C-alpha cells in the first residue's frame, strides 16, 4: 500500500512538473510574441499613432482620500484628457516662424482645402512622436510624403510654431492625413493648424490650396498662458492637504509652501506649511492643523511659484469661490485699449495702482499706472504701450494685500474693504478665441469688380507706418485653379487693407490666400497663413460681396 501511494504521488508530481513546464514555455512564447509586436509597433510609430495610451496619474496619494474643490477662475470646465487627448501636456522643444510661403500656385483647387485639424496624441513621457490629424474637404488620391514640413501648428503667438517631421495617409479617413511631430512637442499649446498648397491631390488630380484652421483638442484657447496654469484643486480633509493641479507637467523640486494658500469664508488667508510632492501636473501641499482645508472657499497660487519642464513660470492663479470679503467678479476692457474696469461684489477701498494686474498669453505681468475707485468698481489705466497688444491680454488679477507674501499668515478674518486676491479671464481678448493668434487675423473679404478693388478686413489695427504698396504675399484664388498675386496695396486704413488687382482676376475670384507676414499689427506681430474661400463658387460682377472661410472666426 505504501509503495502504491508513493507511485501515485510520484505520478501526480511528474504531471504537475510537466504542466508547469508547458505553462512556462507557453508564457515565454507569448512574451516573445508580445515583444515582437512591441518592436513592430515601435518600428511603425511614424505610421500608426498609438491611440490607446493613457496619461499618468497626476496624484501621488490614494485618490479615495481626495475630493474635488472649486475649479479655476478661468472657467475651464473641460478636462485636459478629453477624447482624443493622450498623455500629459509636455513642454515645447522648439518653435519659430513656420510656413513662410503658400506652396504650389498652379492646379490648386480652392475647394480642396482644410476642413479640420485635431491633436490625436501627445505623451511626452515616451520617445514616440506626437500626432495631429489634418482633414481636407475632398477625398485624397495621393499624398506627397516628402513635404511633411509643409504641415505645421502655430499660435497663439503668430511668430511661433513647429513643422511636422513626417506625414502619412489616415487609413481610417479617406480625406485625412496624420502628421507626426518630434517627440516632446507641446502640440496642445498651439491654436492653429496650417498647410501649404500642393501636398495632397484629390480624385480629380487637383492639388490642395494653402489653408489654416483652428486646432482642436488644444488648450491655448481657454484663457491660458504659456506657463503652467492652475485649473483645479482636490482636497484630502483627513490629511489636511490640497492638490493644486495645473495644465501641464511641472519641473520636479519646484514649489514653496508659502506660495500656495486659500481663503476661508470669512475672508482670512491661510498659507501652506509644506510641499509634500511635485508629480506630473500636481503639487501636493499640507497645511497646519489650525488651517483646515475643508474651510477653503478659494485657493491661490502666487506668480512664479512653480515652473514647467521648459522653465516657464506660472502667473498668479486662483480658483472660483466667494468669501464674505470683497471679491473680484469680472474685468472688461473699456473703449480705450489702455483702460480696464475691475468689478467687485461689494465696495472696495485702500488700493494702489500696482495692485491691479494684466497678464499676456506669454505670461508677462503688467501693472496699472493709475486707478479711480467708484464704489464696487475700479477703473484702471495702463501704459499706452499696451495699446498695441489688445489681443495678447488673457487674464486680469487683483493682488491688493500682502497675504500671499506672508508665509505665516493664518488669519481667519478679512481686512476691511480691501478685496481678496483674485484672477479672472478677460473675455474681450480675441486671442482666447478658437483659431486666433496674436497677429492680425483675417476675418472677411469683399470685392468690387468695377473699381478693381478687394478689401481685406482683419481683427485689429494694422501697421500703416511705411505706406507700403507692396502686395507680395497676397494671392487671389481663381476659378481656373490658380493663385495670382495681387497688383499692389492701395492703402491700409485701421483694420482694412485695400488691394488693387487685375479686373479679369477679380471677376474669376473664388478666394484669397495671404501668406504669413504679408501684413503686421502696430506691435509688429505678423499675420499667420490664412485663406478665405467663397463657398458657392459664384462670382458677383457688381458691387462688394463677402467671401466666407471654413475657419472659425
């Protein structure tokens, strides 16, 4: 009996060993196959965007202990990781003036133009490229892959952009291509996608016309600056900590606890005691026991508190939320570009001009020169130098007290009629609108065949100082699929450019293409590449008629 049981036991052990060897062999084979697939995917990264990657967690603590607090005062209710957005926002690895021409001018069909562009993939935590999908009105018959550099993204700074490094047909959309950009390129920081003429042909063999459209799935249009901007705060009441979450990855090691704080309901200001961690987009800050985060009404991060991976610092940022003290509710630009009205929810006083701030899209801080207080409104006057930059202003702020500079402040009461620290969007800023840049953006075109004149209307005042008549870079798209350069500029008046052209070309006009740098605003910002196409294709031989573009204005 003993030998029989031993034999049975031995048989079972041998069977288990054989099974284990089989499983190990199968696992090794599966791992090898997985490795082969990974190698293949890496080898074809320039052809197939990895749309399955997800962003890294932005928190270093258990999410179950964290609750959402108030959102950013810039009214950004959308998530950075929306559909089509993959991975974290990175820092730009280059940039400069791009697409300084219009590409091909013969056999270019005005109807074969861009219809949309969207950031597909951005994950700076790997070595793979970033991707944008460019879609055209017509189905694509062929693509010139050797002209990848004719695809670009740019804006909101009209003089800053980056060109694609490779391009391929989109196998899922017959009218689209996928453009690859160097890994680490912060595609989401741009506002416009552009392409020169002649890179694709439609099924009739006609080339695309040079064009630009607003860049979808970007973040630059939400009243953001080029640096890290505060978008929301999450709380851990148990740990008495707050997670300050920004719109891009942060430089590790940056952050001082005294630069992070909150206002209680009574209007008292409380600052952090320790920076626990800086991880991806999140700064976790702990507070002292007498500064309970669950009493917070509005969170504050001072300007220059942290930096992104490229070394760009943040501007003053706050979340929304009202206190019992005077709070900033809105800021609007008056009739003059140098006058702004700051509106509060109650009367204010004891203020200095230097308390009133404006921020440009590149993070430049501008202080007011003079103020006039009228109850719950303050009229702030700024240097005439900013008159040339109305489109660059994206944020306004009040930093009236020294609360944010006082690291040991644990006050739980307001300071009379002095308002709390607050920051709001400046809604009158055109650069915050989809597809706009800091340069002059074309908004409409009209023609008059009788006097051979075309009127180009932009969204801001133009530089007319040198009285130029040179129409270089201004092209007319004709019904026989050509781009013909205009004869000369008749005059530049405020936002309008009056162009003279051959009468035959005006009668056959179906659109206008303006290359980047053809005109500039009073601050010296150049226009971006832009196209306006008359949708119907009909031509009015009489008085002025409008041309409409597929671009959002």
